[in-house]
C-alpha cells in the first residue's frame, strides 16, 4: 500500500519538478547570453519543463 502511495505522489509531482528543472536549465542556458535575455530563458525553460512534465504525467498515469 505504501509503495503505491509513493508512486502516486511521484506521478503527481512530475509537473512541478519539470518546471523547476526547466527553469534551472534556462538559467544555465541564459548564462551564455546577454543578461537581459535571462528572464526570457527562465520563462522559456519553465514552459518547456511544464510541457515535459505534462507529457510524463500522461504517460505514467496511463500505466497505472
């Protein structure tokens, strides 16, 4: 029972984790460009992370 609950918690946190990792990658990517481009890379990274989080959520939700 606990294993199933832990798996459900992980599946439910895929979208926020995707946004966090996407923002972090956006910051790293933005370090190679002008500082005024950094805000755009953070938002773009969060959006891409959100997209991947939703896709992963859909895939893992169907398996369960």
